[in-house]
């Protein structure tokens, strides 16, 4: 048994002693990339009755489950996609040979990881598919975290200096317009009568006890003081990367003042969108940046800019979905060959040496 598998096995065994009726339905923690979802995941999993997976992302591969039957190699494809099974030490030998649906597959794997604790997943990649998840899991509970969109874009750009995934073309626009799409999805969840809890990253790092107490009330479990500290938190499933350095530390650290990385053009674009959204939501959203620190000109994004940005954004997201489809249907031999060529060209080590790093694509 690997060190990672042993560590997760020990954690799961501990949690099997903490059964609770509230564990019947999944918990999904969702936020835009670089908005504090990893920190929230680590703090929530400090509670003995919560055992979420870290960016399992199986719903992105929903095409593996069609016509009441999963592809025979769905587990292998899923792990090849992002290493979720390896990172969490899932014993695939105990899983059913056949599963009829995405819901059944998720429930089998996520429950194995959680034992009798609350099961579910944290992933920013669910930001535009929460309503689909709510239809799959009517008893699901959604925790959505927001952050100042300018700070999200700053963090994306900084992460892109070391991470090829965040360095992809159009990531800032994906994050900015995806932020609004996530808010739309949250509104749809409310209209559906789904269980939804919304919070702010800025409030969480300033007063974690209050925010996490509120989440515990939402989940109907008692607050546990361990949730306000990273001391002793299990972060073995989190990718090793420079942009995860803070969440792998021992203390909750708010973002420090750093050299401005946003270009003046992008900074103004974000201000225009924030002003437009504030008018749209009657000044209630986004909560950050605070209106006292807002731009004084209050220029809103116009129709032409919204249309142009929207077309680019939808094209980028269509490409993202096409990549996921490719991983669902392309022969595994072709995928391995492609990934090997890509690693060789970039001078990266072989996959077995980077088990805990971001996936190649």
C-alpha cells in the first residue's frame, strides 16, 4: 500500500466511527478557480463527520455513462484524466463491475472514500453545471464561495507563471465571465428549491469561526473547533504546486499586498463588469470589492463588449468540453501516446513520478 493510500485509509477508518443521518446526500463545494475552494475543503474535512474528495471531477466525464451503462474502462479513463482515484487511495477492486449511471458511479466511489461521514466533492470545475448535479442528486447540498473577481484574476495570472493549466489562453476571461455564470447557476438552484449556502472568501479568512459555524448549521452538524485551523489537516489529495503553498501551510493566511499583475486594460474591464453586475443586482453583488473602494467613474460594460466577450467565452468553454469528450471516447492508447509526446516535448518526468501534480492536460 502506498503512503498516500495508507494515509487516506487511516483517515477513512477514523471517520467510519462518526455516522450521521445527514450523510445521506452529497455535499458539493464550488467556487471559481483561485477563490479559496481548496482552503475551504481542507477546513471542512477537519470535521470528523465530513470527508469530501478533492476535485474528483467525474461529472465532467458524464459521457462515459450513457444509455444506462458505463463504459467498461470508466475507472481507468477517470484516473487517467486527473488521477482522482490514485490521489484518494480508492480501492477499485471493491467497486461494482458495472454501474448504470453517473450518479451510481459517484456514489460508489465517494462513499468508499468517506465511509459513514458526509460524502461529496470540492471542485471549481462545477461552477457551470451545478443545476445538472442537483438533478442527479436532488438531496445534494451546495456550498458556493465567492471572491473579489479582480483578486481571482490576479491569482489566476500568478498561478499561470508556474502552471501550464493556468497559463492557457483565455483563462482570465474564463474566470471573469465564469464568475457571473456561477452566480446564475446559484440562482437556478434557489429556484429549484435546492439546498444552497453562499459565502465570501474574504469573510472566511477574516473570521473563519463565524463562517464555518454557519456552514455547520447549514449541514445540521455541530461546529468543531478544529475547523478553524489547518494544523493537522489531511491535504494529501491536493496537487503539489506553488499556487497551493498557502493551503498546505499551518495557518489561514489572507492574501498579502503584492505587485500589481493585472494589466490596466484587464483591470478596467473587470471594473466595468463589476459596475454592471452591481446595477443588475441592486448593489448587493458582488460583495467585494466593497463599494467604498470601487472605481469612481462607475462606467459599466456595454452591449458590444459583453457580446464579444460572451462569444469568446462560449468558444473557450466549448473547447474545454470537447477535450473532456475526447478523453471519454478516444482510445486509451492514443491518449497515452499523446500525453507521452507532450511530456517529452516539455521535458517533464514520467507520470509515475508526478502522481500528486496537476494532470498533463
